[in-house]
């Protein structure tokens, strides 16, 4: 069955997703009967093309690689250029909008408005942006439900590692009383490298060079990135309407090489731990560096890897370890949401 997709944004994640759709087309068809077609791409900087019968992914990628934009996409009868994001949502025949624009996590915009507009026009939305889920989960999910459309955001926490779908589907029936995680790759990478002798500054520079850090690394090192993910987990997994200001937050910028060395002597490690714990009907939420013993389930998570432990009343503690970022991994998070929308599963 054909599933038409429009991409808002054609940066790293958008291109990663397009490459996956291209490479996996035969497998998606054989395994799920899914014929995913990109009908539109609209990017504020790179340009915009729409064809109701579908666009050529190789031509899109060729144009962006050669010229940095998609204005070089070949002319063709019926091709429409220049639609902005809202026009693309309204006028294209896409079933699903893949929202991969740059989002300001403080306001969640423009992605929140893209979601609202898509739902109002009867279109599903898939995104990896944290902003709309952390800031407007209740409102947007209600609107999606009312409009009988789907909203996928698996990639907003731990990219393609199923930090949201696993507890929702495979741990269903448990009461999850506590969640603990390493949800930010940059800081975990930095702490690992500092254990190996690097200074804070050197470790941050390496993390930036490796592409783990956000455009403004303050969000990583001061714990905001992990905080947004913590709010998403509270709302989506624990059904608790936690807000960003409810979370106690401290980053790692005050930690020195000496602090790391001292912990090592005590057979401990500093980790930036995100925590959600149910206590007497309340939810205690924090993101802060903690000195953990070497037997702690998160102590041996090194480098940019993320991990999360769900403490379940029936299944016990279940820990999931995997990537928290990356072009292919985040591209996959979009794909898995698309597959599940197509096969009408969560
Ligand atoms: N900057 C983030 C991290 C990327 O380091 O984990 C994914 O949100």
C-alpha cells in the first residue's frame, strides 16, 4: 500500500530518512506491504519541491549533495516548487508529515504549529524533535486523537533505541515506579573522556567534533537536553503531566578532573542521571550528576551511548542500552514510527 510522506526540513535527519527509504524500499514492500513515497520536501533554506506522484529520492539527494539545496531537482510536468511548510501540509496529498525542522526547544516552534496544522488537516505527524513533546504533549496528543490521526515521536528520546515504544508495548501491564537513565550522549562521552585524563574543555571539544553536542552545547552540559527527555518520559510513559520547571536540574560544568579522579579512588563514577520516581502520589524528577558505585546498572555505560532502566512491579528492572543520536539511528526512529502507523500498531 502506498504511504505518501512530506518532509518538513531536509537536514541530517531528513536526508538520513530519505536514504533509508531508498535503500530499504524492497524490504519494506516485501515485509510490510509498505510503499513509502516522498511526495514533498520543504526546507526554509534548501528550497521546496512537491509532486503528487512522488519525488525521486536519488535526485533529491544528488541535488542537495552537489549544491547544498534542492533547487536543482530536475524539472518535470506537475512539479510544484516553493511551497512553504504550511502550504505543504495543506496542499500536498501526503498522508504523513515528517517534521524534521530545526526546533527551538524553549518555545517548541515552529514544530508545535506544524503539528497542530497537520492534525487539523487530517495528517499524521512523525518527528524526532523533543520540543513539542516536552512542552505540549497533552494538547497535541488530544488534538491528534480528536482528528483520528497518529503522532509518532520515538526519536525524541534515545533516537532509534526504543525508549518509548518498548515500555508502551512490551512492558504494558507493569506499573513502572521509577525510571533512571543516561539520556545525553555528549555529557556521558565527556565524563568518560575525563576519566581517561582529558580536561572538561578538551572533552567538550571532542564531543563537538564528533557531532554529539547540540548546536549550543549549553543544552547538553547544563542538563537541559536530558531534562526535556525526562519530561517526555514522565508524560508519555508514566502519564504524569510533568512540566519542565518541575524538574530539579544540574549540569556537569562544575565537575573538574579532580572530582573525577577522586570518584575513581572511591571506586565510583560520576554520571549525569535523569531520574523519575513515584513517591506518595507525587513524581520526583531530577537530572543531576551522581556519584554511582561500579555495580550500578548505569555505571558501565561509556562514551556517547545512552541507557535507561525501567523499574517495573512485574518484570523487575529492565535496562535498555543503545544510541541516543546519529543520522542513521534517528532516521530509523522516523522509519519505525512510519511502519507502525502503516501497520496500525503503536
Ligand atoms: N546532543 C544530544 C546528546 C543529541 O548529546 O545526546 C540527542 O538529543
